């Protein structure tokens, strides 16, 4: 997937759209990205002086790509790879500022349960930044 999605990620309209979307992240935000895959969004955090970045991913095959893409991203923050699924996020209630999920909800077994988990871990006033697969028709 790291290679397969690179044409999509390189499209100017995708990059512009993601840049605007990730502008909803503020300095110091603690972020949980669900279903991070190989980490195609890592570069969009690099200039934001974010707090913690937690990378939830059930598939351990992606770990080496996440590590490679962190190194390429100029991200100053340490990234914690968190094994797990969106239906049961191993994180306390009201504990993160932002949840990010791009093209993930098509993969989960329960969208309802996953969204309930997103809501549970977000602090009051927190933000959920997402791209649905079917809305990413660039
Ligand atoms: C289509 S890929 C999208 C990857 C990345 N977010 C992107 O935008 O390219 C779906 C990702 O969700 C992960 N995934 C599958 N089931 C999941 C679940 N139940 N909870 C969280 N992530 C899941 C997959 O391992 C994969 O990394």
C-alpha cells in the first residue's frame, strides 16, 4: 500500500485538500491517527509543532513503513505505534485533542462502535479529521 497509494498521494488536488484539512490541527495538539497504514499523512503534521502522535494500526506489516515515513517527514515529535483497532481504542476517555482517520472506516467491522470510540477519547471541543473512501474521489 505504501507504494500503491503514492500516485494518489502525489496528486496536487489531494495534497491541497489534505493541507487544508490538517490546518485544523493546532500547536501542542495530542493526536491519535486511527488506521494510519504506512503513514501517508505524517508529512502534514511536520510543520505544526504537535504534542504527542499516536499511530493506531492493527497490521504490524506497516510498522517498518511508518518508521521510514516518520524519518522522511521532518516530524520532530516521537510517534508511538499503538497496536489496536478503532472499535476499541486503547486510550482513556477525553484524552486527545484530535483524532485523524483517512480511508479507515471502510475497513472497520463496526463504523458505529468506531465513531463511539472516537467520541469517547476526544476531549470536549476536540476535532475528528477524516476522509471517507467514497468522498476521496480525486
Ligand atoms: C485503506 S487503508 C488507509 C490507510 C491510511 N489511513 C491512508 O489514508 O492511506 C485502511 C487502514 O486501516 C487499517 N485497519 C483495518 N481494520 C482496522 C480497524 N478495525 N481499526 C483501525 N484500523 C484498521 C488497515 O490496516 C489499513 O492500514
